C-alpha cells in the first residue's frame, strides 16, 4: 500500500524537464530551463516509462547538462577574468608607482624611516621562516588546537625520551624555547597593552557619556546678545577691533575662495583688518594673490598683503612676524583661518560676543565642516575621526574643563592672551597646541562652539593625509618634552596638571598610537607563532568593535563604513606610531613641515553665496583681471602638460600586509577563527593602502 503512494508523490513533485531551446545557427543559441532534472531522469533508459510516469527525452537531458556546463564555465571564466584583472592592476601599480623610499617630498627622515622599515622586514622574514617550519611540523603530525596549548602537555610532548627523528628533536627544542623563554615576556607585554587598551577605552566611554549629558542638559556656551545696527555705526553694540589673518604658502588652488569669504564677513569694515600672510616661494602664486588682494582693496575691503623675505619657522614664524606689526596694538582680537577655510558671514557675530564681560576668556574655537566629505572612501573615514574629535572631545573638554587643544584655524584669540603666554613660537610643528597649553598654564579659559561651523577641505589622497597625520602626531610628543618642566612648575591646580600630563598628552597622544600598532600589528602576529602567549578574542574583536561604534555615533550616516574604519585606523597606526617615536626622541622628521595639498573644492551653495555678496569690480580693474585670467590659464595648461598622476608604493604598509597574511595562514593550524579573520582582513587592508588604492592619486 505504501508503494503507490510514493509513486503518486513522485508524480506530483516532478513532471519532466521541460526546456525552451532557441537556435538560429550552431554558433548562436540560447536555452531556458523551466525545471531541473531529478534523479529519476537518470534511472530509466530511454523508452522505459515507470507506472504513472512520463517519458523523458534524452535530448532534453543533454541540453540541460550542456546548459549547466555552460553556466559553470561562465562562472569560472568570470572569476579568472577578475583575478587576472586584479593581478594586472597590481602589476601596473608596481611598475608605475613611486615608492615612499624614493619620494623626497615625504616628511620623514630617511635614516629613521630605514631603521623602522628594517625592523618590520626582520619580523616579516622571521615569520616566513617560522611559517615554513610550522607547516613542515604540521604535516609530520604536530597538530595543536587551542585545548592543547597547556604547558604541562607541551612539556610532555617535548620530552626527549618521546621524540624520534632529527626534525622532531629540533621542533621539540623550539617548543621548549617558546614555553620557557619567549612566551612569558610576550605575555607580559600583551597584558601591559591590554591594560593600556582598557584604560583608553574607558576614557573614550567617559567622553561619550559626558557628551550625552551635554546633549541631554543642553549645556553650551551662551553669549550676551545686544541689539545692533550696522548701518548707523556700531549702534551701541559690541564691535571691538578685530584682526583677521590668513597664513598661506603656495596654495593657489584655494586663495580666492578664502579671501572672498573673509572679505564678506558681516562686521563693520572700519573695525576689521584682514592680513593675507603669504609665505609662497612661487613668484606666480605671489602675483596671483597680490592681484586678488588689490581687487578687494579697490572694492572697499580693509585688506593688506604681507610677504616675508626670511621665511623661517613655517606657520608659527609667519604668524609671529604678522603680530609684530606696529598697528596690531590697536586691535583686541585676532581671528585665524587657514587658506582652505571659508567662514560664513556671521562668524564674527557668533564668536566675538562670548568675550564680552568675560575677561578670563582667551580663545573661542569653532567647529570644522567639510565640503568634500563624500568625495571618496578616504574622506568618509576621515569624517568619522574628525566628527568625534569636535562633537565629543573638544565639546566635552570645553564644557567641563575650559581647556582643549587649539585647532590652528577657525578660532578667535584675545591678543592679550597671546602676548601674556609668550606669543607664537617656532619650536614645534604644532604651534597651535603649543600656544593653547601655555595659555592654559597662565590661567586663560577656552570655549568651544559646536554650533558654529567653518568650511574647509579634507585631504583626498593618502599621501597628503599621511603627511598631515605624521605632523599631527609627532608634534605633540615634541611639545610634551619641551613643556613638561613648565607644567610641573606652573601655578595651576594639581588636577589640571594631571589632566594635561596624563590625559591630554600621555593617554591620547602617546598610548593610543603605541598600543594600536604594537598590539594589533606586532603582538597579534607573534602570538600565532608563539601560541603559548594568548591574546583574548574580546581584545581582538569585541572591544575594538564597540569603540568603533562609539566613534561613529557623531557621524551616523557613516555607519556602513564601520568595518573599513576599524581596519583603516589600525593601518594608520604605522604612520602614527612612527611619528610619535620621531617626536618623542626628537628625530629629524619631527621638525619638518609639509603643507597639506588642497584641491580647491567648494560647495555649489557657497560659491553662489559668494558671487551674490561679492561687489561688482570697478572698470579700472578689468585689465588687471584679464591679465590674471591669462596667467591662470597659462599656468593651468602647463600643469596639464607636465602633471601626471602616480601611485605610490608604501613599503612599510606592504611589508606589514605580508606579515599579517603570513600570520593568518599560521592561525589556521591552531583553529583560531576570530584571529584568522582579523589577520586576513587587516592584511588585505594594509595591502590596499600599501598599493595606494585608497583615496585619489597624487
């Protein structure tokens, strides 16, 4: 009774293999399979029909098999084509690229870079040798899983009385060396890095909780407002004398938009002076900037052009020279903007009022916004970091401590605070942080305005971003060495000294790049070859994922990039660690300043706004403007002819990529899943960055 039921079920579930075949000629045919064949199609020969079944056509089965073979061949062809395409791209990058070791514009001392790269190469060579050794041992029966990595068990395996053969003897000796001499110090280093990692994670969590409290309680600085009437003079309002400075150096891509933006600031013209501090060594750039300043002078702007003959001290020297002018004594405040910054017209009206009746206030810092934040993956990843920096770090420190690092631009200083703190000094490449620390030690307070924005650009190429990060991470350590005795001798409270030394400098400027590079780029691969020293999975995966989630909260639209962000931050730890060491030990590259390359991008709305507000040029300016356009056109043509984009090959990143990928292969033998995936993806991330596949070409 059961057999008919089974045949009935088969009859209902499968009713042949119908196909539609369209053939115009032997070389042009297509086929659509309406239903795949079952095992019964192959059980009965042609012409044999089971009870209740239908006859299957052998030609139909042949066409179906041909179709499946065609699909499989197409899939394999696509995979092969993609592989060869990737290999071709890598080959072209290697052939046409310029290595960072041959690039003379990179702000790193060649000797320092060579030593650092040599250390990485030693680790790579050592890991390759060990990988070959471990693979040989694996095929000879030395299999280790996580439960086997017990010291007593390893001692038993390594007992000479139980070992047979030369290779087994050598490998058992290697096991004893690992257990007795290598694993204990490595485990100690792991524990130290984990402690630092947890301390830094707690600090970040506290910052986020404080930021949430600020949002919840709506805590923010409030300026005293008064009715003003610009048309009838100062109208009894608060309009102190303001000096506006724009330091620049060979930045012809952005000078026009920044000068136009500051000339359109909504402030009484007779109570504001604009200084264009041009340190350009290119005569063409100097001429273009002079012409732009002359145009705005004829349009009624109170603007002057300054060019130093002796260009010492980089940006700090430029600002120091400008503050030495005799007319500066007539001004009470100074607003500073870098060449790519475009303040909104109401910038001064939203920042200067905070100084009224607040004689202890020395600095008002505004937030940055970015016109090219969606340009490429690199700018999107930078946005995550900078959004957290302004939304969380700067805002929390401003509200609860009245102290934070000056960002070097988009800020207004009380000139008296600058003078009492010693003015601009050229001793470091982070003159903005230097003056902020000295002003804080003299008792001045700072305010951060999270709702006042100033537009600027993000570096669009990895080369430009790398140089910027090297300067930003070498300078603080350089400054810490110089400022430490002054901090100890200062008259501020003990807890303020502790905040500057342990939180501001050590934890956020030294510990973060140290453990990021050491823990994830060196120690983790080493634990694959010395598995007796263990790195917990929650350190490798869960805590970093949680910290990345906290970092991305101020930029919620960037949440899809959380995984690339985590991998890229670990990749950047190489540059940051190298820069930190250079600054801490006063190596040559810590004193070099490289201007971040700009592209001159501006949002469409900002351009329209500037055009609407810009005064109509006078007739006498037409010839000068025409000459300026001719110079710019000629210069652009020459750039287009000579300029060729290149990919740079970053040797340190590539060496670390192969080190991590080698360690990922070794992790497969110990069946460490999370460690394997982390090493694999992190190695691929280093490979992409090393081949300059992130960001724009330079």
